[in-house]
């Protein structure tokens, strides 16, 4: 017999958190501070907390819930909004959203979110900062291409050089962190044995795909947004497309696929076979990215390198 806990929906803003408690239907507003959240969480017993993954403003709540051992689900905002429409929540206020999230938890019973370890979170933060710097460098390169004034070009060029140094410093910090932690070091070496995967892609997989080796091939592909989804109706059979998932992982695996397609490996043979069968290059690369991820997942399950894998 499974006893389901009562649910609490939390709508989080910068300064406050609206909370709606089921089954009592109680609504309260707490301060979004470490102390305010701690006082609220300390009174929760046999509760399951549901909130949207919308910003960094949930850090106090996540930390307090983890310390207290209270299960919670950090749900996709799009999924929450679609549930609200289906359930008839036409108005949108902080109080309404908190109630909607509580009822969503009671109706859908989402899987508890597993918080990353402190080291994995640090690696995620470093990767996030690297992405920001890379995006800024890309924007500056575009501006350089569009600018004719010599003085402005010199200014932009110096900014590009500065961003390059900052990116290199972040990458060195990431390498040092991975070397210091045996689990990360072993996993990084294993991942880099796969054609197309270098240190940065390996770091992304370590930080953002902690489910590797714990789920089946279909589930791991869906997590990365690389699973082809059906959209059929009656006799109509539409083309399968990928949708959703973790964009940062999908982007990195696409880059890995581009490199692997040019390598002397079974991945290149797989890509060329798809092209010969009439697949568009982008479609073939997405299929190859999915194959790389499935292979990595199998490697994690079998605790082996690429040359030893049996798929």
C-alpha cells in the first residue's frame, strides 16, 4: 500500500514565496530568505513540495528542503502552464499559481527531484559561466564583422581577446575540479574515449546528465531531447521530431556528432549509412548524437570504456 503525502505548491518570486497547502487549502506568503524559508520548511511533515524551475530564486528553498529531507519536484514551467490550461486555471496570480502547482502535484505525482552534489553544482555553475562568455564572444565577433571604423574594430578586438582569456581561465578551473574528484576524473576519461567527445563535452555530461547509467536508452534520449516523438492521428502518420529535453546537453552532443561523423569510427560508418539511405545531413547528425548518448549510457552501466562496450 502506498501512502501519498500532502502537497504544497510554491510560486517563487525574488522577494517572496506564495505557498498553497493541500488538502487544507491554506495559503501563506513567506519571505524568500534563508531564514524565512528555513522556518517554513521546518514545519513541513509528510509533505511533497512542487515549484517551477524558472530562475535562481529557488536556491534557498531547494537547499532547505534538501537539508530537511523533504521531497520536492522542480517542474518544467511549460508543463505547469499546460496543466493549468487543461485544469481550467484561466487567471494567473502568484496565489493562483501556487494552488495550481499543489493540485498538479496531487494529480500527476511527479518524480522527486534529486539535487546535485556540491561539486557537481559547482561544475554546472562553471559551465553556465563559460556559456555566457562564449555567447558574449560570439556577439563581439559578429559586431567586428559588421564594423568598419578602425578605432571601434580595435576596441572590439581587445574585448574578444579578453573574453578568450576569461574562457580559458574558466576551462582551467573546470579541469582542475575534475582532476581533484576521483569520480569525475574516472568518468571524464571514460567519456573522452568516445569519438567526438572532448574535455568540455565530457564536463557538460558529468554536470548535467547525472542519470547516465541509471535509466534505459529511451529515457536517456528523452532527457536530452533526442528521442523522436510521434505526432499521429487516425490514419495520418506525421514525421517524427525531437522536442524538449536539456538544450545544453543536446547542443554539446550535436557538436560531438559533427566531429564523430568525420572520424574513423563506427559512428562515421553509421552516419554515412544514413546519408546513403537518403537522410538529410542534419537528421543524420541528430540520429548520431542520440546513438552517442545511448552508447555512453551503456558504457556507464557496464563501467567500461568505448573500446570495451557491448551494445
